[in-house]
């Protein structure tokens, strides 16, 4: 199987996805318990639990992207090793 993305793109996507999981997971946690600084402001969300659920859904998407891009990185490494062995 050939990789769809280059090694650099897959690595960049993996790193960004890790930060996305951390950030969105934290936001989901803070919105699930009504954090004072997030829910009692002028522009507060009407449904903090709904916002927490949306952040959690996005966290799962980013976790999937870590898996997918990690597989792409692995395929790139495997292809590079196969190229070296052929030479």
C-alpha cells in the first residue's frame, strides 16, 4: 500500500492533531463543569453541556487523525526502507 501523504505532511498533521486533542479535551472538560471563566461572561454559551459535547466530538475526530497520520508516517518509513533494500 502506498502512502497518500508525504512524510513531512503526515508528521505535521500528527503533531497538530496531538495539540488539538489536548486543547479540545481541556475545553470539553472545562465546559462540562461550568467553569466560571467560560460560562459566566457577557458572551457565554446558552448550553455549556452542548458546547462540551461538540468539543468532545472534535477531540475524537482529532484522535482519529492522529491514528490516520501515524499510519501514513509508518507507510512512508516502510516505503523508504523497501527502497533502500532494492538498491
